[in-house]
């Protein structure tokens, strides 16, 4: 007999026993089911201590900290990049100026001719930057354009290991190509970070949750704070640029009694770039190994800035926003910078853009050489530019006054400071070779840094406040820095003019800038309508869950179903096309009827 057969026979004889056993089994199953459901609820259900609002608050706090990290990384990366570039260029030009260095190291190369072509490449190439900068930013994205520009600056550093015509000049042209994209992407990136910070602070607002346009002026406080932080860090690049000269090159320089022996006129009576300056400025030539060590340190710093931008800087836009920005058509992207110039707000700011380019190059060349070096010697050049850099970095925080004062106040204060300094420089002829004038020169450099900080920080902040549409910012900052590059090119051309002519041009430009800017503010107060070009809607060509094309490939008959005839003249394709068109029009008609209903 099979095992369990006796039990089965007993149950068959006594049905009550069977029902009792069955009841016990069902009860056991139900109890097991209840235990299983309880365990499942414990595993996937909400934790009793879970606070959704608190977790959401912590999430957006992390997002805000990430935005601050992005701004600091971009600021420090830009500071290191520009500091390495300016420091290497300054050291290179001083070494190449010395005729003994040229004859001993590169006798048949013609370094002065190479340097002139290199400076021409850096200053002339940005003239055409308006044609390609917006396309470059839209194609690569804001962050990757920054990274590409920083990489080109690092390439310029690397070419100085082997100083030849075919290395220095092409790398200088590449620098000229990258200048406007670098600055435009930086300005756009900082403005976007301010807008994202606002969104993370006000994440409960309805317009933020639905990704709609924020109220007018909602971003202003964050734009002011972030632009001040950026320029506070970035202006330290003028300090970093003096490290190679200060710690390496100064030990090889002659004192002022040798270098200024034939100099006759300084300051307002000078002409060109320090006429009469001695052709030999080096007491002894630096060893090649020492130069390689310095350039290696600079190359390492440039590589560090590349890593900071690559790793620490997050994206400026969401992936779908990046697709939208470049899907308006490359022809429209090419045209929109020119169309934005019809906006009277930008046209009235053009003189300030130009003056911004004038003043930064003037302090690095005209004032530093014709006033500073002419009076206290080449060995003090680093200290003059450091005074300017420290002052500009510290005074960038004064732009925070826009949070309490009218937005015109910092820009006009910077313009007034520079106007007074220009008038003073117009009348000042420092004595050559007189170290007692050093404190006054440092003071003038610091005051010029004050004006520069207010000028640049206020202009970038003003553009961010006037153009808060994220689809326009790369065009606006491209226009700003393109005009600035044009002004730098003009300063490069006028290097041979008398100092009085240079100062007069700068003073007239500054006065025109102030009048034009005040007229713009007057128009805005009077609610004069400005002309802003329309941004075309994205024209998506991608099939997928995010974007749908007009033609629905899933419609019945869209693939020519039921067609058995094959017309050699292509009539079958035309009929299928007409059917698809009719089906599409019918679908649109049904949607319109539903809207009416």
C-alpha cells in the first residue's frame, strides 16, 4: 500500500475529519499570505521616518552647492589659464627683446619678426570671431567650448618648448581664434549658473516646476553675486601672470641705470613703446634647463585648469535644452548675432564695449611701460601689474552695491575713476630712472584696477540682467567680447602714436560711452520698445520619445499597404505620399474639432 493511503482512507470514511484538515490548511495559507504581504510592505513601502519634504530640501541644497562648485571651478580655471598665458607671453617678449639672447640662441631665426607676426595673429584673428563663435558654442555646448578654448591656451604653452616660426605663429593664431569663444562661453556659463541657482532656491514655485519663464528681474540678485565672484577670482590672473617674472626672470635683469640710460621722455611726452630703452636687458642668459623647468610648471598649471573645467564644471543646460538650442537651424544661429545688433540697448552699449578693450590693454602696455618701467625700471614691472590685479580682484566685490543702489551706480563710478585718471595721466610726465615715484605709480595702478573691476563686472552683469532669455545669452556675450577684441586690435595698431593721442582717444571714447549708456537708460525708463529678433522654434529631425515628426509612420497606409501595382514611372510613390498627406490633414482636423468641443 502507498504511504499515506491509510490516512486517505480514514478521511474518506469520515468527511468531518477531511473538512477539519482542509480548514487548517486554508488557515495556514492565509496566515502565510498575510506574513508575506507584511514583509513586502516592509521592503518596498515608505519608511516610517521618511520625510519627503526634508529629503527634497536636502536634494536641492546639494544642487545649489554643485552650482557654487561650478562657478568656482570655472573662475579658478579661467584665472589659471589666463595667468599662464599672460605670464608666458610677458616672459617670452622680454627674453626675445634682448639682442644678446637673440644672437646667441637664435641668430638666424629673426625672433623679432616672429614675435610681430605672433602678436598680429593674436590680435587680428578675433576680427572674424563673430562669424563662428555662436556656431561653435551651439555645436559643442557651453562647457565644451570652454574646455576647447582652455585646451588651445595649453597648446600655446606647449609650443614654447620648441621656439620656431612654424610652432609659435600657428599657436598664436589659434589663441586668436579661441579668445572670443573663451570669453563668450565664460560669460554665458556664469549667467546660466545664476539662473540655475535661482531655480534650485525657488524649486517650489509653480513657474519653476513647469519650466516656464521666471518673472522679470527674478535672477538679478544671483547674476550680480555670481559675476562679482567670477571677476574677483579672474582678476587674480594678472597677479599669477607675474610669478615667472618675479621668481625667475628678475634675477637676470639689469637695473634701471643700465636699461633707462638713453630714455629721454616718459609719460605724457613719450611716443610709441618706450623709445630709447636699452637693447640689452639681461645681465646673463638663463640656462635652457631652467627655461624648460619654468615652462613645465606653466604647462602643468595649464593642464590643471583643463582638468578643473573638464571634471568640476557641470553642464550649463539640460540635454533636451542643448538639443533645442542647436535645432533652430545653423543658418539662423549664424544670422542671429547680426540681428541682435538692431536692439538699441546693445547699440548704446557698443562704446562701453570698445572702451573696455581699450583700458585693459592700455594698463598692460601703455601705462606699465611708458609710465611705470620708464620711471622705476623693468625690474618693477611685475609689482605694478600685481598692484593692478590685486586691486581689481578686491574691488570686483563693489559691484554687489547693485543689490542696493541703482544698477547705473557701479558702471558710472568706474567710468568717473578712469576719467579722472586719464586727465591726470595726460598732465603727468614722471622722471625717468627715479625710484621715489614708485608709491604714486602703484596707487595709480590700484585705482585703475578699481575702475576696471567696476567696468567689466558691471557690463557683464548688465547684459545678464537685460537678456535673461537663455536662448540669447551666447549671442549677446559673443557681441560684447567681439567688440572688445576689435578695440584691442585698434590698440595694437596705434602702438606708435604719441601718448597724448592715445589718452585723448580713450577719454573721448569714455565720455561717449557714458552719454550713450545714460541715453539707453532714459529710453528704458520711457518704455521705448526695443527690437529683439525672434528665436525660431526648434526644427527637430530626430525620431524618438522626446520629439515627434509631423508625419506619423504608424498610420494605416503610410507604408503603401494594399498596393499591388508597380508603376515604373513612380506614380505609386506619389499616391502613397498623397494618402499620407490626406491622413495627416484629417488628423489635424480631428484635433481642431476636439479643441472646439
